[in-house]
C-alpha cells in the first residue's frame, strides 16, 4: 500500500472511529477560516526549507537519541515490563518529550519519507502501548513506582491517580501531548497504533473526570488542545466537552501561576507561566470557534490586547521573569534577564494563528511573523543541534545554547514545530484565499470545490519582492487576500508598545499580470477580487529599509535606546563584530545613516546592517543612557546581525537595544 493511499484511508476512516457511528464535525462547527495543511505546501526557498531538512536529519535523530540516553525511553520499557529498575529521569513530565518528538517525526515523514525512522517510531509506539495499563492509564512514573511498592513516586504526583497538585502535576499534561502526537502519526502514516492508545487513555479520563466525578484542573495546560484534536479526527463530542470541562473548572481560588485564579471567561490579562497561558488561550480559541462561544472569544481578545500592548518584547518573545517562567507587570521588560522561553514563543504562534482564523485580521499574523523570525528561531542553532531555553535580548557572555536540558521541553517543541511551518503560509474560506507568509513554495489548495495551484517566489526575509502565480483548475471567481505586514505600513507593532522613529515614504506596490493595481486594504490585507485564469501573476514589492524602533516611555529598560528592524527581522550587535569583543559599551550615533547588504559568507548567508557608533567608557564599564561617560574610541562602523542568529559563533556579549548619543 503506497503512502498516499494510506493517508487517504486514514482521513476517511478517521471520521468513523470507535463504534463506526461518529461523524466528522461540520465545516460550520470550526474556525471560519481554515489553514491550508502543511502537507499541501512544498517549500522551495533558501531560508526555511533547509532548516526543515536539518530538523529532519539532525534535530529529530538527536532528540530521539537523548530520549534513549537519558532514560526517557527506558521509563516506558520498565513500565511495560520489558526491563527492570526504577524511574530513570528527573521529572514526571519526561514522557511528554517522547510524544512531542514522535509528533515532529510524523510531520517530517510526510516531507522526507524515511523507512528507518518510521520503523523506529513503530517500535516506540509498541513500548508505549505495553506501558499503558489495562484500563488506559498511562503515566510511567506511577506505573513504575507501583512495581516498587510506591518507591520512586515523584513528589509532584499524589499517592493515588489524579490526586494532583494544582500546579505541579503533569499527569494530564503528558496525555495532552500524547493525543497531539497520536493524531499527527495517524494522519501521517494511516496507522492507528498510537491513536488507539490515545483514545483508550482519553476514554479513561472522560470516565473519571466530570461535573459529577473528579473535578480537578490540569496543573499544566495542553490536554485541552489534544482533546480538541481527538474530537476533530473522531467526531466524538465527549472529547470536546471534556476539553471545555478542564477549562471551565479553573478558578476562582487557584493560583495566578497557572491561570487558575479566575474562571477563564473572566480573565482579561496575560498572567502567570507563559507556556501554560498560551496553551490555555489556544484551547479557549478552539472552543470559541467550534461552539461559537462569545465569552471565550471576548476573554482571549482582551488577553491578547494586554499581551501586545505591554508584555511582549520587540522580538515577539513573551515572559519577562525567570522566577515564574512567565509574565511580569505591563512595561516591565528587562533585557538581560528576559526569559522569553522558546516554548512560550511556539505557544504564542499557536495562539496567534488561532486568533487570525477566528477574526481574519492581519495583526495576529504580524505577531506570528515577528515571533517566527526572531524569538522562536533564536531557540535553535544553525547546526540544529543546540538549543536555548530562555532567549534574552542582552547578554554579558554567560549564555550558550545547550545540546539538551534536564527539562527538555524546548528541544522537543522545536522538533515538532519546525516541520509544520508550511502550514502557516495559506488559509482559506469557501470564497477567499489568504496569503499570510511570503516563502517560496508550491501549494495545492482546495478552495470550496475549486482546486488551485499556487506558486510563490520570494527571497524572504532578506528581499521584499514576491511573485505569486495562480493556476486554478478552471477559471474561477474568488478573492485573494495578501497580507500587507504592519512593518510595510509604518507600524512597528500592533498597538503602541513599539514605534518606528520615522514614517517611511516608500509604498508597497502591487501589479497584476504586469499592470499596476491599487492597494484595496481591509483588515491589513490587499484584496484582489477577479476571475482567475491559469498563469495569472501577482507581483508585490515590500520596501525593506532599515528602521529604528523605540519603545513606549514606560518601558524603563529601553529609555533612550533604539532597536533596528528590517522587514520582519530584529537586529542585534554581537561580540564577533567588535574589535574589543565588547558591545555592551556601544553607543549608536543618533543621526547615523545605514548601509545594508547580504553577506553570503556570514552565518550561512545573512543580511547585515552597518551604521556608526562609538565605544563608551564609564567607571563600571557600563553605559548609562549614553550620557555622562567619556568616549573610549573614535567613531567606528557598527555591524548588526539578525537577533535569531546570535550565539552561533560562541558565547559573548550581545545587545538588541542600543543607547544613542550625538557626537
């Protein structure tokens, strides 16, 4: 049976799982806008395509390797009775890393078929199935501890099932990632092996939890998203209802840390642990879409506004505090101690895509794009085998990407997210095609009952020229909506947290079949409505001048400083470009001009910015607002590189926000 046939069978049979009577949710019971799946989009660019290939050839294999060497896989073997011993790893949530990497590997198999990898995953799934208890319970720490009369049960786990610490328990968190991996594996391979394990588990959770049963919310959110995916593939509403139950029982007496201090519908601010938050907001968005739940939609809309107007870094990173791995007060955005966990960036991409699918407004994709090209991308090295957990915006040289972590949520999240990036480029309704990201690709898109082949040619993020070729199967009337990014409309960021220092006069130009066309803007999109024919070409040019960005004056850390942006990319000064190895003492000439060029020999090829500055000297060798200190050098050329590429040449100083001074 060939792969395409297996995938077709998987999608068909997925609608009739369990008793054969389940129905696929109707199109009216989901997001009004639907993403075009990454399986329909083949990247041909020089930026993301090589990274996705490296994720397949480097990240996923080494991640599985660490799961083997650190005992994560061994835990399943011991729980299954295939080996003996006690729980091998540090945390009870270590099961989730195996699930997330299976999810990423499943995505990767659709782009890079690999019989060896597929066979390895099959073996892992067999071990997971054997580790599952007869009634569906799956949590290796407890299963192993029970083999030793309770010895080795982690302190975060209660003595009995589901006796959970309201913050630290990860019994349900693990299962959420299992459910997401199961759906990915099923859709990628047509095999029900992991899906059957997930459904058996979900049926147990549904049996044990509910209004008249156990009323405990997950210590760490994600099961809500996983249950929605099970609902979508089976049509079984009990999974959707269970997801909503786990959301609605939060608050009002819980902790801010995991967003349990208020009912979700009453929350208006982004608070607490950032990863937990974005996973919860994503789950709320799913429920809002499927059940047309205005209370959920109103809550997450207010939370999104709170986040982008006072709690997000210019890189798209979120979570200012390391102590709670999460949010501080509005405008409290320190740079050197910025946490900006890689997982939180990925979670925020999940959240913003869902907000777009609900509303069709470009501002959500503006944040998604900013996060994608900056804070998320900084989380993995160019070699694809080193990772950041926090992503600060300033460094004294103490940070270095690591090969793995005791808490390895970030590498495993990178492994599953990167191969899914093509699924963020396009979205559709019955009558509209959205182009959200500008990445060279070939896509086969279904628009209502129409089949359309779309080709993009672009050199993003270095060049703003984009050529889009539309090839409908037959002549077709539909609306093409091309996102005009905020940075191309003199908007550094949705809201007022960050602004450009100037209003650039360069205009976005649009041509259709060689003829200039007006930009008819709506919700941040250029709207083109016509009868499309084979070979129709749309050319759009986004000017990409170097822009200086300033922060709201209430962000004290960034007062009298500027950041540099070109297109969606934020830049930084890093030690290798400094003759002294120091960049924390740099001051940028306030009225300096800029030069930008592509350097093919630097960092696998990257656009750089050059401007003028000086090294400053102060008693503690720190710059204080660029004033009151003496010059330690004459005027020098300052070279800036994309923030996402820092720390690929060893540890050293780095800075995004640079003081300015007249000299």
